[in-house]
C-alpha cells in the first residue's frame, strides 16, 4: 500500500524529544510560546489550589510527587509574599525584549550580578545590557529582603 492512498495529516510531526536547548540561542521547540512561571509563582499557584481543595475537602488526590514538588518549591522559591511575587512579575514583564522563558529563569535564579545571570542564561548575552540587567536584579533583591 503506498502513501498516495492516505490523506495528508493535518499537523506537522513534532520534533523529537530532547531537541530543546536553552543555550546562547533558545531552541524551545513546542514550548517556545508557552507561559512560564518562576518558582515563586508556581509555589503560589499550587499552594492556593491545595488550600482550596482542602477547604472543599477534595484533597484526596495529594500524591507523594505533589508533596515533594511543594517541598521543593517551598525550599527554592525566593519570594514568599504574594505582593513581592507580583511585584517581581511586573518588573520582569516590563522587559519585552526577553522571552517568557528568560524572564522566568531570571525570576527563579535571582542572581546577584548581571554577568552571573548571563552565564546561567546565555541567551541574555545580546538582549539586555549589563547595566539594565543589574538594575533589574537589584530591584528584585530589594523585594527578596522585604
């Protein structure tokens, strides 16, 4: 049976798994335009959902993986107060030259220095000046200690 007897598929074949790369050039494949969260935002969202489930007495689905995820987020989320998480998101969102992924990385890593941040997120190298990035990091640091 030849391929000529089949109708063409309506969508292209997805790239093979593992082809994504967050290097000097971002290659995020199908995740390129996906909304991303910082660890602090993810912690807020999941904790709020779990609180609602407990209030509604629908917490039967708490799994070990979910609890370990919450433990991880509680340990590594840099901003604990909802107001600070929202303020950081506003600071990051003001930088339209950065992708959603890059903004989430900056908000999760909370580097002290611009060059450290650009080392950990290489795609930032030619997108934002060291001075602008340092100013952003300094503003975030103020919210971390608040």
